[in-house]
C-alpha cells in the first residue's frame, strides 16, 4: 500500500516535470509583444499617421512649436490669453493604436475641465501649444510628438518615444 502511494507521487512528479518542461518551450507572449520604442520608429509612425489623415482629405497644418493639427470646427471666437480661465473638453489617445489614455469626461462635471491657462505651468509643452491655437468655440485634433510630450521616458500607459494626440474642444473663456 505504501509502495503504491510512493508510485502515485512519483508519477505525479514526473508528469509535473514533463508539463513544466513542455511549457518552457513555448514562446513567452509578453516577449513577442515587446516593441523597441525609438525616435526612428516614432518618426516613421508619425509620418504615416499624417499621410493617412491627408489621404482622407484632412488639411493637416504644422504649428511653429512642432505640433500638427486639424481644425475640425472653426470659430470666430477670441484666442486664449495667459491668465484666462477656460472650459475645455479633451480626449487624449495614442494614434498608433487608438488607446485612450485620458479624457475630461472621466474627471470633471459634464466632461468640462475648467482651469486657469498659464503657459509654463505643469502641462506638457505640446498641450500648451495646442490650446494656444484654439479660439472660443473651436475644436480640433492635435498631434504631439514625444519631444513635446513625454519624451524618452514615457508616462504611465504612454511608452517612451510615442506620439500622442488630443481631440480638444474649447467651450468657454472666462476672463
């Protein structure tokens, strides 16, 4: 009886060793999905994204700051001035895969982020550049290279050397 228990334990141990050995031969899915985030990769993807927008009939402009943008709803409203309080709706995403990393609807009443616009505060430079191109009531898409966003380190769900984009709607300026 004791010998049968030992045989069952050895059989179980042998099966476990075989299964572990077989499993270790499979490729690690995480390893397969690793991407080499480099400036060259980002530049190629950025050019491809802009070409795709233009091929779809969008007029992609370039701002002096180095961001790209499409005005989707023009307005004759006023431009933002330093010190203005504004109401802004936004959705931030990664153009490469459409991943939404943030949106005002997740944080603010009625999805409207109200804040005092002060260049040089803790917002990324590309976001400041985007906001400065809006007039009250206007809307647009803003494509921000990593050099004006999270750079070589990334941030949270945003990998290093990753272009990000925002859909922005400047709802109000409260002077």
